[in-house]
C-alpha cells in the first residue's frame, strides 16, 4: 500500500514532476490559483515591509523617481543587504522597462502604473515559490513517502498562496530553507547507504583470513562513492545568502546543517575527525560568498568606491557587514521596543496556530508530547537521531524556539517552518491512516470510524480557515491603501504641473510611494542650453499613525494655513487630502463640526472597499446602543426595526475614505 501511494498513478512510475493525472488535479488547481491571484489583483497589504524593504528600495535604483527608503537601508548604519531587493524587484522592473515601449506601441498601454509595478515583482516571487514545491516533492521521492497529498496541502495553505508571493525577506527564507532541507535530506539518505555498505565491508575485511581476500575487500571499499563532503559548497553558499537576507536565517539553517555534519557518526567508518573536517571545509567554502556580499553592500552603500579599489586605498572602514549591524541593533531591547514587545511564548501559542491552523495545533501538541517523553527518559518514543523524522522535527521546533528568545515576534518570522510541518503532519488532513511519519511511535492504529470523522473534520477546518485567510490577507486587510495609491497616481498624472498635492493618513498603513513614480527632486538636471536645475517636490505625505482626532485636526489646520500662505504669496495652487478608515470618519466629522476654530471644511471624494485597519476596527454601533437600553426586549426590537440600516452601517466601515480638505473661507 505504501509503495503504491508514492506514485500518483501507474502511468507515472518514474515520478515526473509535470505529469498530469486525476490525483494531482487538486494540486495543479491550487498551483494555478497561486499564479492567477496575482492578476486579480490582490489589494491586501500584509505589512509595510512588503513594499518599503523591497519595492521602495529597488524602485529608486531602477527609475528616476523619488522614494522613501526605510531606516534599514540608511547608509550610516545599514542593517539589510541590498542584493535581494535588486534580484527580486529590480530584475522584474528591468523586464518591465524593456516591455513598456512595445506595450505602448501595440496596445497603447503603459506598464509603468501601480498595477504592473506591483504585479511584476509578485510574479517573480510566485515563480520562485515553486522551488519549495519542488523541494518537498523531491524529499518525498527520496524517502519513498506519498507526495501528492503533501503537495496539495502545501499548495492550499494561505502562507503559500499569499505570503510566499509577496516581496518579503521571509518569503525568500522559505525558499532557501526548503533548498537547504532538500539537499541535506539527499545527503543523509546517500550517506546512510554508503556508510551501511562501508561498515559491512569493514566487518568482512577484519574477518578475512587471507591477504588476497583482504585486498579484494579493500578495493571494494575504495570504490564506494565519496559522501562526507557532498553538497558542502552549495550548502555553505545557501547559508551565507540566507544570513545576508535575514540574519535570523541562522535559526532555520542550524538544524539541517547540524544533521549534515552529524551524518554517519557512531558508525565504524565515520568518526569525529570527519565531523571536524566537515566543519572546517564548510567554513572555508563560506568565505568566498561572504566576501562577495560584503563587497557588494560596501559598494552599494558608498563605503567603498571603485576609485579606492583601483588605488588600493582601502581600510576596514571601507567595509560594511549588514548582518552584523542587524544583530547589533536587535541585541538592544530598547530598539525592539520601537517595533513592539511580545510574550516569548507568542510564536508557539499564537503564531503557529494562526499560520498553520489545525496542523499548527497538532504540531505544537506533538512537540510538547516529545519533550515530555524526553524528560521522562522514554527514548524509544522519540524518532532516531539520524533519520528524516528527526531532521524535520528539529527544522520545525528549533527555529521557533530560538526565535522565541527575542521579544519582538511577528507571525511571518516563522514562515519557513511550513515545509517540515507539512511533511510531518499533512497526513492528518488527507489520509490519517497511511503515510504517517513516525514522530511519536504510536503503537495503536486509529479506529477506522474515528479516522474518517477526524479526516473530514480537519480537512474542513484546514480548507475553510485557509480560504478565509486568503480573502482577508489577500484582499481585505488594509485593502484600500493600494487602490488609494492607484487613485493618487492618476491624479498626479492629470493635475496641473504647478499643483501641489498634500496627503494626510492616519490609522492605516503607509502609502508605498515607490509605485507612485514621483518626480526626482534630489537629482540635478541639465537643460539643452546647459543650465542646471532641480525639480520642485509636488507631493507631500504626512503619516499620523494612530494619533488622536484632536492631534490630527491640529496638524491638518497648521498644514492648510501654510498652503494658503504659499497660494497667496508664491502662487502655488494645492489640494489637501486626508485618508482614514471609515470607522474613524464619524468621530473626525463630529470633532470638526463641533470645533470652535472651524479652520477648514471637508468633503468625501472617494471610498475604497474593502479595507480593514487593525488600528481602528469597525464598531458594532447597534451593540453599544443596546447597552443604553433598559431591557433586552427593547434592544431586540430596536435591532430588528433597524436591521438593514445596522448591517449597512457596519459594512460601510470596511472602507478607506479620502476626504478633500478646504480652507474655511474658500468659495
């Protein structure tokens, strides 16, 4: 039964990855959905880092525009390598730049719009995400485990459908971790075979009675393929790339590299000398990549110039090591306070279930059970140290445990554990009765009736939760920001040349200015007649975060007074806007109307739907009205009488509204 499940169908005995059959159909549906979701497009805005650590950085390098580079790329103390935004964003933009003249000539469509500027990098990340699918597929083939159901569960996860297609450094971590685990798995399986044969021949050698027989056995041992340093250069290179992408990659690389170093230890032919040789060679093979990446970042951030290289005027101050700066910054708790401090159990108790729902809960309970078995000395209940189960359990539990040391914990920080999690526990969703990896040495099989009920229940929970989270993070969460950006892009293109635009935002994520293509005000241009000039900044954005309404009012009042002065004395026309969640709209409107100064008036220009800001969640006004009533009956009657109005008012709060602010005396 187990052997038959390792093939999708009898026609695919060689396990071709692109073979189409009915058993693979669901996987290919989810794989296609992963691609198509990018074109819809996804308006969901998961985290500002998606744009400000990738798109914003590469846009300024690829195009002649103004951008707002984040503090991580500050040249005085850069904590992130610039290579990965260049590979994942600038390369797609290079393709976009090349296609733009043809799209304009043949179709009259410019590709330099927010839609395509977001689409091209996401397509790049989506293509790269399939590397993880391939790694999971190959690992299952190597260890003769069923792969169709694992791939289907993997592809149906919202982590893969949404997160892995976004320009996050964490998405790159998923890919690099998958590659690392795959190559280590391959090395483990190959070494196990070679060591087994080598130990067998070693026994035969010592038992041989004649020199001729020993010579034959010795030749056989020498003919065995080398295995000790297999893939060492590749593993070292991937590890270094991962650390320069995110230094937290050390946590994800540690278990696979440890298992790679540990291969064959305890056998007759592999000893601690081999272990130390592997460490030494691994470190040596890491050095070239480290040097190349340090040189790249040093040149990019201006610490080193080609002129200095040519003259050999180089000192230690000419080099910047971004992972080292990252660790220095995050080792200071006060710095982490700026980003939010969380309980150290948040990853295990909240983030794992949030990312992986039913499988996350099963995984945490399994790890707790294994820790309990270890503390009680029940070693037979644990997987053997040198097999795939131990590698996968370690690759899931150890990174989360290490990252839990740091008090700043976001769900996306642990995304790379999805591959070992799916490999170990996906059978609970699809086929609980077969293909279960033995992580707890269960002696009693689950009753068939319970299996069917459990299978149906967990499968329903898995698909329902992932569908909801795809909709929420893909389209609803901060969903109005990107549509607002598209609206602003059109307005900036259509406005009079001298018109200045001022935008205030609050209780929402920052607008990604890299896709607005603002004119470059930092560059000095030269006219045809030889005169040098710079462009005036015509778009200003003021992010007020979660400031109170009175503070927002004061800031807007001050800004509009300044704009009026520029209008009268410098003849600079302006438009001033304020973008806010509708859940804050009534509070803001009441404050403006009841304020004695009456500095300005406003009107609603446009609404962007759907949009949910966790900073200002929609409120159930009908619920609060009920609290002020005397009886439950009055509450029920009031709700029924106004049911349609209550529902509409609630749904209306799932929007981002754009207000145009005008001076009070303006006609």
